[in-house]
């Protein structure tokens, strides 16, 4: 008897099971029936599926299991979301990709499409992978040229790039439901926790047909590592289940076409980029969505604060409880570089908590009575 078949299984566990099962390439009807029999809360599942961007996947899975009636009053809304996503994928996405890519290729540039549109092609049906943006990667030296070409094609800058961002964000009036992110980096300077090099990745580009438009994509191993690092990055912290579904769909699509994922290559790329832990955690989570990967290549921490964070991350209820784990602790657990972990720990306990808290306790003063220490630069600015 598995844990999820024991009498002690909670409503949260059964409800989360519905979400994980929905992310499978081939949903298992018997798993849905057991979850409903165990007391899964369908209203909770529908609400969480919307937050996790897997509403169309849940609708599809419930239909395959013959369980759409279980949705009750939530069914109509979920069905509308699934139908709208399908129409957008069929009608708007090809136009958006063409508007984003062709001005660049016409200008002699070679943009790499990654994340959303490139991944959606590996899902078994159109519309199962909702997205808000189209992500392109180009060398930083080509960034200004790219923006000029896109500007002439009707794109307008919504958020300019900068040191602490990794892309310029643009919009186009013909496809207002999509943002275009032109990346010159994968992480902002202040949030950099891996050694993934955008220039190296771009240099490895391969021809790709994306939504009917010729572009470029990442090699399989590099794509998996980039997607895993994105899912567990400081700004994202695994809060969307669709990112784990992406990996399961990519690997599943490869198997369907008789292609073999070179997992040793994935491990080597992750090792060189110092993100073995975050890749391993993402793959372990994606196993719940049916991903098949060899065990043992990506060892995960099991002791101390890192081990505690990892156990909470890998819990079946993570999609429902992810906000309960402090962001600093998850970042600390996922970071490979020991020096970087020390900085994270120091920033939280010494600068942000330890010094001021001890000062308050020693002085016997209320929380706001001890002022935040100012750096010399801030003291100088305050005097001006």
C-alpha cells in the first residue's frame, strides 16, 4: 500500500495528487478515481490549477478519466479557460511568434526561442501549455540592433533592460495578450545563483521550427538545464506546476519519437553551470508528473536546513503549500556553490535578523527603537 492509499492521507494530499496527475502526458484514470474516493477537494484543485497554470491540463485529464461531472459548478469556468487557451494557441500564438522572430531573422539575427512556445510544441495537444510571453535569447552585442528591428515592426518597449534584469520586455498591438522578452542574460546580476552563460548557450543554437516560423532552439540537454534552473530560480521558486509539466512533456515527447535523452550530458551541463541541485530537484518533482530519468545522477541534500527544505519541496502537497517555505531557505538549499550559500545565510541571519534582533533584546527596546545601520554612502546621502 502506497502512502497515498493509507487511511492517514489528508485532503491536501489527495487534492495535490489530482494536480500532479493532470501534468502527466498520459493521465491515469484510476489515480483520479482514487483521489476522488479519498476525499480530494475539486474546488481547491481547480483554484490551484489556475494559479499553477495547468487549468487546461486538469480539464483534459478529467475528461480522459470520465470525471468532468465531478467539477460541479467549477466545470463551466475551467472549460472556458481550456477552450480559450486552445484558441489562443491555434490562432494567436503563430502570429505572435512570427511578429517576434521574423523581423530579427530578416535583419540577419539568429534568435533562440526558449521556454513557452518552444516547449508548447512538445505537449500532445495545442493549448495545454498557457503562456503570457515569448522568450528570445540573443547576444548582448546584438541587443540594440534587435530592438531597432523590432521597433520598426511595431513592437514597443514596456520595460527596458538593465543591470538587475535579464531582458527588455516589449508589446505589440496586434497580439496584446503576449509580451516579448528579448533576453541578453538568464539571471539578473543581483539574483545570479548559477554559472549558466547566455553567450555559450546561444552559440550552441540549432535550427527550430516554432509555431510555423523558422528560428533557433537550444540542444536537448541545455534546454532541460535552463528550464530547471528557471523553475527553481529566486524569482520563481517552483510556484508554478506547469514548469515541472514542461520537463515531463519534453522527455515524454522525445520517447514518443524514439529519441533518447542523454542524461549524462544533462548532468555535465548542470555541473558546469553549478546548478546540479536545482536541476535534480526539478527532475525529482517532475517524476510525479511521469518524467522518467535515471536515479542517482543528481544527489540532493538530506541533512540540516538544506535537507529540511528539500523534504518540504519534494512533498506531494508542494503545489498547495509552496508559500509556507521561506524564500531564503529554498534558495539556500538549492544553491550549489558553498560560498554563495554562506552569503545567503549571512544576509538572512546576520544582516536581516541577527544583529538588529540581538540589539533589540539587549537594549530591551521595542522593534522600531533600534535604527537600521546605514552604510557610509547612505549616511552621506542623508546629509545632503
